[in-house]
C-alpha cells in the first residue's frame, strides 16, 4: 500500500471510477473525466496526507483497513491489516462496554458515532483517543465501509483524571472537616451544657477558645477538690415538708455558687445537701490549691448572713463542713452513651469525701498534700491523725485562715 490507496476491491459493486465518461463544458469544449478525477484524487491525497491525525477507510465486512493516511499507518500497515490489530494489538474486534466497537455501533445505528478508546502508538504506549466514525452505504443501502478519524485526547483525559482526583480529594477533605466540625460542635455543646451553669460566661468562652482546653476523652490533671456538706441537715429537716427542705437547700446553694464561681471553681455536682467542686479542671489554674482554701473560708463566712436571713424567713439555721484534697486525678467525659458528665476519678477525690465526714460545723479540713503545697500561708488551728476508710492513717489539718504571702 502507498501513502493513500483508493479502494477498488470488488468491481462487481459500483465503487470504481468510470474513467471514460466525458463532460461537456459550455465554452471549454470537451474535458476528459479522467483528468478531472485525477485532479480530485491528487487534491484528496494532499489533504489526507496533511492531516496530523489518523484517517482510515475500513471494510465493514471484515474490519480490514482499505485506505489510510500516513498518520494512521505508522509504518506497520499491510494489505490484510485489521483496525483492531493495528490500534489495539488484539486478534479480535473490541466490544466491551468500556470500549465499544465503532464499526458495530455505526452498523447498528446507521449513523455517525463518536466513542472514546485506548489505542497503542508506534512506540507501544497507550493513548486515549476519540474515534469519529461515519457510515458509507452501498447501492443496496447497507453499511459497506466506515470512514474513521482519530483524535488524541490523552492530555485532556489526564487533565480530567487529575481534576477528578482533586475533586475526590476535596470531597474527602470536606467530609473529614465536616466530621471534625460536628465533633467539635458536639463537644462545645457539651461544655456549654456541663459548665455553663456553674462557670462564668467569660471562663466558658475561654475554655471554648483554647483548642486543648478540655480533653473530653480523658487526661490526668493536677487539681484540688473541695467538698462541702451541711452538718446535721437530715435531723433538722426530718419533720419538714419537702417544699421547705428544697427551699432551704436552694437558698444555701444560691448563696454558695456565686462564691465558687468568683474563685473560678467548677461545680461538678450537687450531692444532695453538699457540693463537689474542682479547682484546676477543666480550666487550668496554677494556684488551684490556694484558690480552693480562700473559697472555703469565704463560704464559711457567708453562712452567718445566710442563717440570719433564714431566721427572718422562719427557716432553721444550717451548718456546713468543708474538706479539701489535692493531687493527680483522671478527668474527662465519664458515663454511658445515653448519659455522660464531666467527672474525676482518683484517690484525692475519695480522700475529700472521706475527710468531709470528719468535718464538724464551720470547719475546713485539709489533707497533708494541701498542707505541703501551701505551707506557712495556711493558718492551722490543730492537726491530728485519723484512719479514713479506704484511705488509711491520714494527717488532718484544721484551717482557720490564710496569711499574706
């Protein structure tokens, strides 16, 4: 085959050129059709040779290439070359859903089609191509040949793949960020719900603003625990109506909460007629032990005014004992999936609860650990050893005030 071979395979069908026909010109006389056709063929050859993309004429009956331009042959085209052997390096026509055969689609639809394929170039490298195929009909109206031209779309496909990958990555990052935001929103909602009632708005805002302000999953934290309890309250209120008991407790708590918040304590729990307070969690406080003692002293002083008001309202006086302990505790979001709360676990909290049982009315008792930390700034009234359940033999200090540093 030459650069371009005009097919004349079957002369029983009218694909050949009638070279004897003459055409009369009005002024030019008779012009030989062979000359005219020869001119057309030369022009067509030149046009097809100049095309930078492959161009084929393929026999619809056997897939053989009957004509092709230089860009299509690539130096490998023989008289019996098939389109699938040349472009796909296969021994049979393609026909998968991913790579439908253009010839089959043209034969089925009898219309021009465009399909995307993967072809091999002369170096054996795969190229993404776009095949444009057009039907050629014989005198009986059957598709006898197809004309194809092929455009290399490798760069476009790679750009599309890169864009798709970038889009997928963006979607994954958006999903990940959305999950992080949802988690952060839930955690912040939990913080507001848990601490919003018992911390000032400023402190809650500060906790929310700090990325690692609260480790809800759990962390070890050096902190101080304050536990208060109304002494003899059950005896005083034994014969009272429930509404009066609740009124007394609420008056007591309404008096204590502002004091605790003022010293930046976190009320973790109301334990009936008592209060459990954290200093140093969730908000980190370097002076958490001294804050706890100062807070306890103010709480005891406020009881005098509270009891004066209680008497004026016909309510009984109440008396409070306070215990303070410190040390490292595990703090975090404790509970089940249905109910969780910010809490602490560790021996210092157990010590505080055991110690408050020993506190008499108006007393503030602290552990050895608190005394060791604060030293001489504590005004100690007395000290003694006592065996606390679950804690053991423990030094206990009764605090009556604090000295200036």
